[in-house]
């Protein structure tokens, strides 16, 4: 559908935000701007992403599964198995290296939403986290954005701080890709970030600047697609002091108390069923709150205060952009949506073998993690599994796991004026299932643009797997997907398939039993009661759907229980050679070409007999 005046689009993504981390989703964190958008639109309680960041971003911008689009796994996790290897875990990512769909960037099998909107006359703007390719030919500019200021890697220091190493010291292996704030603007690497840089403020300011330039220039009559993906609240947990001060002492009772408060609030406002039983907290690798010393409790609660500050700062920057659109009279005709890219980040990295030793020593030497300095640019912390599970309750686990805690995310939308039915606006709530893959077909529908599959600019491209929400939004249908919809997930050897209310989950040790489990989400949203033995026929049906998902998407299983086991090729055994640009190495940012490489790619050979 396309109205006489095509709508603008503002798509906002938070990084590692939990289900109940904003006010309108039950949080104590102050998010008035997001709450105001929700009051004019719709909140979704059964909205899903992938279990980790770049896979979700690939699906958001293409409308298809991330294994098809080139982000079958985070390239950082494929590159080095231990990057996502909790203590006691044994999965090796080597079988995925070099395989189709695991390139680590948006591949040529997909056409992106900004490419199609640009071709249809939209001005396409981006400010924030890309994580879909490190080189100019993989940049936002190369994939459809007219203007872009892009954070290229998975994460970095939010203040752009980099320690000056002494003597023969080197950056620990785990940190190489997690502290340098590598950016590009319009496809060119940024040599120096602005003075006083803080990521969230920087991305908000840049987006407002791009919108101002549009209004003052030759593109003022074009509708816009503005993509605003923040790098917060991803670790390292850092925020301006004025935000942190607001939360001083708020979390002194610990994560278990917070979890109970959040869950009660979710039930009170109708986002979670009254009888929902939360999954027990899974956090064997860290001590319970009551066993922490007073100093440990103080630092842990301060970490949560900083996390809350990061979320409020996101909200303030959403407010900057929305206020500008309101001032210019364009907000009414703008589709605004907000989501997280996955569940809250609950990894206890201090317990990871790759982190123990050299990295912890490096943090002690080059960073100041004293209580009063936490949150500053020269601090480096995360908050761990107990705080994360306060945000994902009643669901099981958190980011990187295909349980609901890892893939169910907050989503709210404000529709363009005159588009929504009364039931899908005005602060309502829907319990309809939907996914990030639905966004591309929905936005194309709003813009009156047809997806070009099976070809785009002379090359073959795949169709979208998502469904347009517009019939539901307009009240023409009471659901987005059919009752017996099928959806699959896989990230780093954790897997799931859902059909309607039924879901099978495969979670390897140490966080799961390393076998398939079966749950009825309608009766058991916490994924507590495994029905695999009681429902063998249903289990068998869902396992067949898993096999079908693997074939359709090109997923490479990492455990025999997940399907056909692939024998490793010699080329795949090497670690740390799978990144196209080794930007963290000395001299790499001064001379990028010298540190570029072409990783080995698997090629199917057909030999004549």
C-alpha cells in the first residue's frame, strides 16, 4: 500500500537491551520519549530477533534469514571459537568457516531495504552500528545508504578511549575486536572521532544533522529512511556521569529483587500472563548476590546503574530526533519503530577461558575499574548473567541462546497518521508472533515498493521470508502470521524451531542438556517443563521442520544432534584468519590496504565423470 504522500521511516535499534529494560515494558529506567511513542502506537510481546547482533541486523535490513544473508554467525565467533566459549563449553565453530552464508558481511544473495528504497526515490540515512562488513565495498554506502556514519565492528569503547601500550605489551586476544571505535562516513574510514565523543550522543547528533541537511538541501522533498542503531547498552558499560547519578543506590537490593519487581510490573501492565512462571536463574559461574562481599555488591550494583544510564541516554537521543521531526511537521507521516537486536547480554566473561589470565591482567594495568571511576572511558566492565536475567524474565537465559530470553525482544511502533486501525494504535498491546524479518516487507509495502526477487541489477537474489504487517495494522487481518507458522533459529550451535505455540530448543552444555527439548510456550513461557518424552510425535514433527530449516537456509550444524555432521576441511582448522580487515593491528588504520585479506571460501566443484 502507498498513500498519496509516502511515509518517512525512522527505525531505531538498541544493542543488547533486555525485554523489560524500558519504561513502557515494565522498567524503572526513565525512558519518557520511548514511552510517548508507545502511547501513540503498539507494543509487541511476541516479537523475535536472532540470538545475537549482526545476524539480527542482517535480517532487519533484508527480510530474510541471516544464514542466507551472510551472517550465519558473528564473524568474530566464527573466527575464534573461544570468543563465545563459556567455561565447560566444547562447541567448535570451525565447520562454519568459509562456508556460504558465513561470509561475515551482507552477501550478494540479498538485496537490502535501503538499496530498494533509494532506488524508489527515498533519501536513505544511517547513524550508528553497522556490523555487517568492515571494508568500503561492504559498507552502508555500498549497500544503499546515501549518507552514513557507521560503527563498523561488533563493539568498542563508547568514548573512543584506547590505552597506550607499554614495552612489548599487546592487546589480549579477546579484546582485539572489542575496544577500537572504527567508523566510516559515506564509505570512507574516519581518521579521528570528534572531541568529547560519546557513542549514543554522537549517533543522535549525527542523525539530526543529516535530517537538517536534507531539509535545507536538494533532497527536501524526498521521503527518508533513517536507520538509527545504537551501540549501547552493549558492554563496556560506560555512560555520562549525569545519567549515572540518577540511579545511585537504585539497585542496592541486587538482581533477584529487581527480577521480581520487573516481573510483577510486566504482569500488572498486561505484557506477561498473570500466571507466567519464570525460568530459574542460570548463573552457576558467578556467586549469588548474598555471597558477594560488600565491595563486590557495590561494584555489581554500580554496573547496573551504568547500564540504566546508558538506556536513558538512548531515550534522550531518540527524543532529539523525534523532537526535530515534530518541530518540522514530519512526525505524523513517519513510521517510527524501536527494538533490541537480541536479549540482554548475560555472559560472565570473567569465567571464559579466553578471558582469564592475560585479559584480566591487561584490564588491571591499563584501565581503572575502581568503584568511583566505573562508567568512565578508561573503565571496562560488563554486568553478568544475574542482572541480564532480571531483564529477560520470565524467559530462559539471554543473548546468544535460542531460548526466549535470547530471541524475544521489546518492539514498539508508531504508525504513519491515518494508517492504523484503532486496535493497533493508541498505546495498545499485541501478543501476535512476529520477527525482525517482517520489517522489510512491511516498510516496502508502506512505500509502495515491490521486492525484485528473483533478480536485482542482473544478479540472483532471494525472496523475503518475513511477512508484511500492514494488513494487521490496518485491521484487515487479526494476525501477522498464520496460526501454525514455522520459524527457526540457530546461533553458534544453539538452535530452535517453533510452530505456533510449540517450540523445540537445543542448548549445548554447560547451559543446557545438549539434547533437544520441547516446550508449549502458551502454557510455559519460561521454557521450564520439557515435554519431549510426553509428546514424542510432536517432537518428531518439529525435528523434521528443523531439518527443513537447515536445508532452506544453509545452516551448518555444530553438533551431531543438530543434523548431518560435516567433516572439517584442512582450510577451516586455522583460527583468526577469517576477518577481511584486521583493523586492530598496529599500523592498520594508517594503511588499511596492507591489512586487508581475502579469506578462503568453500567452492562447490562439479567434476565430469
